[in-house]
């Protein structure tokens, strides 16, 4: 399975808690280049707050269609019982992996039901192509789709635009990395799982807190950089064969930076200390690597020592940090 069970929980995202580390500006407010801690950030109601459309949206999950760039797109919208149309609630955008699609990913991540308990909206958009995927590159149509998607969510629901988060798995984690670079003014924090990526020219409008998760034996996106051997067995984007068959005798793609190097680069952009990060063992096969960063610009990497069941990864109870409850992420029969 691509990911047998995954839950990224954004701590303190409801009004009863401390809120998110950092905040994005609401629509029309312009980029927020400061990075206050969650407790210092007041809710920023979206344009849908108090509107008749938002007050009539029932709790539960439904498929919503929209147009972006003259193309029909769709997403799953999971609204918690806490949404009343007048009190702004946080939003988590949850991006599926390569071949997975929104329907399957929503079942795997279980963020929708978790959001029911914690009081946040979960948005699970669908990528494009015969094989569902994201065009994880700056300026791509999928980046534009993300912006159009947030516009529609903010107009049709009552959400807190200062507490909009993005997470994703594998190819979705790559897209998460792109969005955190390109749309830092709209996302309060990012949590890429098994695919944090260095984006050429990344220059976010504000420091974006980041918590990344990656296994040292990941067979698809190698911890030491580049793609792993498992990628050869994946279908090509058009579904006509496998990536390995399409590559043939072509030379291997250069590995690129390692996962720790990518995370360290993010820490540098966030203004974190040049000191070596601390490492705390949470279990025999789980280590959290944390950088010394300014408040509201935290950067952490959860390093999983082996593939397979890793149980619960308990994050420290700090406002706005994320926790991962997982079994495997990139399983054998992806």
C-alpha cells in the first residue's frame, strides 16, 4: 500500500489552543513577512464568514468541482461539526501521492475524521493526468490551482486565513515544498511526508515553519537524495508502461541533495542558527532532528530508521508543531 495509515495533526489549530507557529495573511491583506508565534496571532476571518453560503454548508465530506485556468478540477471538502459559518476554523490542505488520487489518499490520511475532533476543515484536491500526479514546479498550473482552490474555500466557508496549513505525501510532499516556497503568504506551516524537496529559486515571502518526515530506507525517494529503485516499477504519467521501461538505457538522474541537506536549507531560509541541530530519539527507529530557529520559524525532521510499522511519533507539545501517527509511508507494493 502507498501509505497504510497517516495522520498529520496540526497542534493547537483550534481556537481552544495556542494556534499555529507563524501565520499567513488573509486574502487581499498582502504577504505577512513577520513570524509571530501562534498565541500572538488573532484569527483572520475569510470572506465567507457570515455569508449565507457558509452557514448552510453541512458537516461531512463531499466532492466539489471548480474551474482553474479554464480546466475543470475537483477536491474533497471535509467540514467539521465545529464549522457554523460565523466562527473561523483552520484549514489543512492534504495532497495525495503519485498514482494515489484524492479518494484513496483521504482514506489513508484520515485527516478528515481527525479534523472533526480537532475542529479544522480538510481539503484533499485531485491532481491531473491519467496517473494522478502533481506538477511540482514553481509557476505550474497546479500552483495556480492551489491559489484558486484557497480562494474558493475562503469564499464558501468561514475559515481562519491565518491558520491554513499544507501537507502531502511523496509527490504530494514535493508539491507541499513548492507551495510553501511560492505561497508563503497563504500557508502558516508545511508538513511534507516522504518527499521534502529543494526547490530551485525558493524565496518565500516569510519564514514558513516546516516539519518533515522521511524514512532512511525509503525505496522511492532516497534519503540520500534522488529517486530510489522502487520508482522504476511505477507507471509512467500516461499509464502506458513503467518508468523503468521508459527510461531504458538512459543515464541515471543525478541524486541531488540529501533529505537532511534539503531540511537544513529550509532552516537557513528561516533564519535558524548555523549550529548543528539537536537529535532526540523518540524510539529505537525514530529520531527528531530540530534546528535552533526563531519563534514562528521552526524546522524539524522526523527521521525514521527503518521502513515498516513505526507506531506513534509523539511530537513535543509546542504550539503549531505537527505530529505524525503512521504505520508505513512508502510500502513495498506502492
